[in-house]
C-alpha cells in the first residue's frame, strides 16, 4: 500500500479520498492565496489547518525544514523595517520580564512534569519551548538531551496547537484590556511560544507592537544557549553541539543597516513587505502540518502540562504589563 492510499484510509474521518494531483493543486492554491495581500497571518494559519484536516499536506516530510528556513528569512527581512534606537528601548524594558518568565516557566514545567508523571525529556522540551521560543528551542535542545522522534513530535505538536490558538485569541484580549502597542508587544513576546505566531499576532495589533514583540522575542531566543548548556548538565550529556540561532545576528545587521545606511532605508519597505508575505506563508505551512493525527499524538498529559504552563505564564505576563509597562 503506498503512502497516499494509507493517508486516505486513515480512520480519522476527516481526510477526503482525493488524488495526489488534486491534493497538490489545493495545496499550491493555498500558497498562492497566502502570497497575496488579502490573506492575513491568522487566516493563513486557519487555511493551512483546514487543508491539513480535509485533504492533507502533500509534502509533509519537507514541512519542518521549509517552515524553519522561511521563518528565519522572514525575521531577518523584518529587521529592515526596524530602528535600532527604539529596538534597544524595547529590549531594555523586556529584559526583566524575560529573565523572570523563563526561570519560572522552566521550574513550573519541571514540577508539573513530575506531578503528571510525563516522560522526563518530553516534559523538558515542552517547558523549554514554552519558556523561550517554541519550535526553535525544541529543535535546539532535542539533540542535546538525545530526545527521540516521538518525544520531539509530542513537544512540537503541543507548542504548535497553542500557538494557533494564541494567534486568534491574543489580539482580542489585548483590545479588551485596552493594552498599548508597547504592552501588547511585550505580552506577545513573553506569552506566545513561537516567533511566527508572536510576529503574526503583533502585526495584527499594530506597527509598534510588531517592533517591540520581534525585538524582545529574538532577545529571548538567545536564552536557547544557556538553557541548552543547563540541559547538558541535567541530562548528563556533553557530547552534542548546541545550535546557535545565527539568524538573530542577521536580524541585528538588517536593523542597523536600515537605521544608518540611507540606501538600504530606501529599499526597506519593499524588503519588509516580502518578509511579511513570507511570515504569512510560514503560518500557512505550520497549519498545514497540524493534521488530526499530529494533534491526537500529543496525548492528554503532555497537552495538559503545555496548557497549564501557557495559561500561568500568559496570566502572569498580562498582569505584569498592565501594572509595570507603559
């Protein structure tokens, strides 16, 4: 039995029996729509989710690598739309929130994992993804602790499910509490796991919110390095190399060039426009990778850990930005 027939006969009742050619046409139609200015990041994610449930992703084995590269490209491109001075101001304001939230999330995640009796590596990956930057943190820390494919898949599935919810819910909550652009940007960067969903939610809220959220989130992503070192100690494994997120350095270079090089500043609006289109496509691909089987594979206890951690950090961060951020 080939892969396509196996996929179409999965007992989830949601995937239509369509030919490979039809699935590819539907998939590429979705990509085309997401490349237009008429589809927002949230709608792109929803469109990807619909395709995942009803026809399936025809190139699922390439999806993770494609989203990873496209996200990095988009983030670097967004740097061309930002100013160094305002970014430094946002970074300084977010550093206290970042340090406290990362330490508290990792500690709560450890305690919850033990209480729920979740496999240790899976629990640590979920905690790290929640504390730092979602899929990027999981991808960086997984080889350090020698996590297997199932443990990685469970953690990624948990993070991506919650990211999808956050992209729709956070802007509504922000408007309900009348958060300023700065407050919402800080809250997004602290409480939403993945950079793609942080940027998507912040872009929907406003230009300054996008600048604050992206800057704080990328500064937060640098914590992958010390957390990875800590992980080698906790799991007694010193043989694996730690993946450094080099694209963050390119983001800084782009931001500096936009601020100080006049010729670059002229082109920046066009580069930023392409980067935002890339981000929208990234979210479409993430949604298209979340089939019902992926969601069910997460399991109740790991998902419970992820949800409780997310609710705790989101609520605490919202309280903090309401009372201590302008």
